[in-house]
């Protein structure tokens, strides 16, 4: 091999390593490297997470809090579980809703993300933050009126198991709100087609499964637990 050919080969190898590193650490948020790496990444970016994601409170009110309250009406104090709460996006949206008066349990595996959530929700009554994984939610069956898990399912070690666990803790007649990533080609084995997720939720005892376009990459998925 000529000197030029060797240089090209080295450059291509370096490029491939960079692309692989980007895919493993950023595009897939470390999920193929194990839970510890995922949690570490969220710990590292916790204080910058909201700035990176650019959440809009008015959008969260319109697409999250308001539809939740419409579905549980006339109940104004539903017991809400938010799994993979991160910096407390969903709890903050619910607490801004003038009619919401219920308790919220918010779980996340990242301690530093929960620290940021605690600062964001400081002074707000009725929110309990717990460090916990999503594969084994530390509550009884059918305990919550509303269970949510946003932009997180595909970053779990076993997404299908997490989906079943989310369904387990919804009370009969209660509501599940999750997201489904439409652009899943970069995350084989971690995402669902619409049909796959629909069938999984039905298998778990849910009904009225509905997909709504939400963001460029995500659909909102609503389902109600069979009475």
C-alpha cells in the first residue's frame, strides 16, 4: 500500500471511529452501552438539559397538561406517575394547570436530573421525586390515575418490559401517555412501529390506543386501561 493509500485508510478509520462514538454516546444516548452509561450521560448534562431541549411551557400546557385534565375530567386531583421525569417537565406542566390539584410521583434513574427537578419544583406541594429505574416501578398494581413516560422509552434497556410495567401501575379506567419515536432507524431493537406498540399495549390490557403527531421525531400515544 502506498503512503497516500495508508493515509486515506487511517483517515477513514478515524472518521468511522468518530461516527461510531457519536452514535453510541449522543444519537442513542448511550443505550447500547448499558444503563450506567445512560445515567452517567444524563448526570453530566443535567444542568444543561432544559437548554438543549428548549422546552416551551405553553406547548407542554397545550399538548400535555390540558389533554390529561380533559381525559380525567371531572376529576381534578388525579394521582399522576411520571416515569423518567428528568428535570421535572411533566410535573411542572401539571402544576401550572389551574385546575390540577393532585399528587405527583416522579421517578428517574439520574440523581442529578432529579436535583435539577427539585430546584425547578421548589416550593410546590404534592410532588415526590424518587430515584428509581423504570423496569421495576416501586408501587402496587393499578395505583395511578395517569401514568406518563415522555421521550424515554427507546433509551431503556428493555423498552417492551418498561411498557408493560407502565401499564401495570395504571388503575382500571386510568390513562397512559407515552411517546413513540418515529425515526427509529438509528436505534434498532429500541423502537416500535405504530402497529407493534399498539399491539403491545392492547396485550397489556389497554384500550382506545391513539397516536397523535407531536414533534418531528415523536408521536404522543394515549391509551386507557380496561375497566
